[in-house]
């Protein structure tokens, strides 16, 4: 089984290396293509870092891995699209994205480059998995990449049982494997555990920051279950009709 591994934290991210290593150890034929520089918060944008018509790629050697790897001057959405068209070798059977440094929960996942790469692959009919580790801001201990990586084979097995175009968004507590309470299906929280905050400054510019959400988390959502120590799995879709509106008529639409 051929897999393309990408992320939004960049080609040097230990989380990317851990995910690629886990996939290779599970017997998958791995190719890595990831942004040459960090591209967090880019969503599913099809943006190159430089020339939008010619995307620079550079072969890389990754620590502890003997797999084809490329640093790409582009955001993960474009990398996913290009990879699914065979830009980095054979067309993959599925796409793996992560392991992201920090959780990707709630509806704010629309802004995540990690999830955006997976959603881009799904639009092209490919199954995709996005994996994130709930590493807190200002963490003082090394992230437990091993906890998330250990789930890769089971998550891929579940994904392969799903229809083409399925995206599974997986969030993992940043704890030792034995401290994980279990794995739960979850819904998307309204905001997740963090949200963006925008402030207009006196010089006319704006400042964009990320702040923690202090409100109670809705039971059964990815943010709430993750905070309780569970691995969360949410099946998400990129683009779909809004049944709440579609089909209404006010005299304008026949």
C-alpha cells in the first residue's frame, strides 16, 4: 500500500518523521512530501511559497528513515493535490497528514493545514488521515510522538474500511501510551480548546493570536473527550450541500 505523508509543521518536524516511520514499520510504501517551512493555519489553500506556476522541490534525507522525501516550497493543500496526481512518484493509495504539534479540534479545523491536506485529498477521491497530538502551549517536556505514532496502523485499518474520499481526524492526548483512557468517536466542538483572537492596533494593523477557550466543553465533542484523556476520531467532509437551505424557494429559484 502506497501512502503519501505530509504535514503543516514542515519537513523538519519530529511529528512528521514519527508518522512516516510508523507507516513504514507497518509495511506501507512511504513517500514524504512536506512544506520546506512551517505552513500552519493555511487550511486547504493551493498556495506555493514562491512562483505559483513552478513549485520548487528538494530531495531530503530524514533521520532514521530510508524513504523518498521532498521539501516542497508550498502549503500542504497544494502538496496533497500534487501528490495525489503523482507528482512525487506513484499515485498513493491514501494520504497521511501529521503528526501535528497541537490538537486540531472543533470547527476551527477548517483553518488547519494538517487537516486541509487531508480534505484536499478527499475532494480528489482519496482516503486521508489527519493526526494531531495535544501538546500544550509552552510545553516543557518532549511531546509523546510515540503515543500518536502507535495508533497509526489501527487508524489506517479503520480508514480502509471506509468509502473512498473519507477523512478521519484523529486527536491524541500528549501522555504515555498506557495513560490513554481509550478511543472514542466524537463530534466537532463549536470552537475547540483554542480559538483565534483579533485585535486592531493603533497603527492600523491587526494582531492575530491564539487563546484558550475557558467555556465548558460540550460533552461528546472532540475537545471535551480529548481533555478527558481519550483519543478522538471524527469523520469530516470538505464540501457538501447545506440541506438546511438547499431546495428552498422564494420566487427567485424555480
